[in-house]
C-alpha cells in the first residue's frame, strides 16, 4: 500500500479477500496468516521494517521535511496554481520522494500556509518596486 498510496492502511487486513489471496500466492504464504497483522505490534514492526528496507521517511523527518517545504514554497512562488493543484503536486512529490503522506488536513494546512506566505512575500517585493513619487501618483 505504501508504494501506491503513499501511506500505510490503518487496518492492513481491511482489504478485499481476493487481494489478500493474490498477495499470499505471490509471497507463497497461507492467506490465513495475514490475520496476525491485526495485532498492533505486528503492524508497527512491519511498518518499521518497510521504512527501513525501502527507504521511506516519515513526513516530519528532517532534513526531508525541510526540503519538501522548500520545494513547495518554490512551486508556490513561481506558479500561481490553485490550492487543489498544489495539493495534488505535493502528494505526488511525497510519493516520488518516498515520504509517507500525512493526514489530508495536515497537508492541506501546509499547502495553504506555504501558498499564503509565498503570496505575501511576492506582494511585499512588488510593493517595494515603485519609489515614493510613483506610489503617490
């Protein structure tokens, strides 16, 4: 799920039985053995192992978090994209960079904050361009 969704499922067994059977066949496992993943400790151990082996990072891990925010700020500064487009690009960037997606509201707030900050800085820079005589005319 991490590779395609960018995050772990809250209940990894909450998938159609046909998917579990397909995965079990690929891994040469008994489909019934997936029921052990209902145990929270097994889930955490599995998530930790997947992060370690495949190089996934938590959203708040530094320095990847700061790099992501800098990328988002640059994108907001250079392009006047709607928040929904910026959100979609941010989601794709997280998946591409193997950063585990945060909750939707966390990413929405971050996109909004960064976009507002970039716009504020653009307007501040633009307001400095005319001199006092030009401003008064």
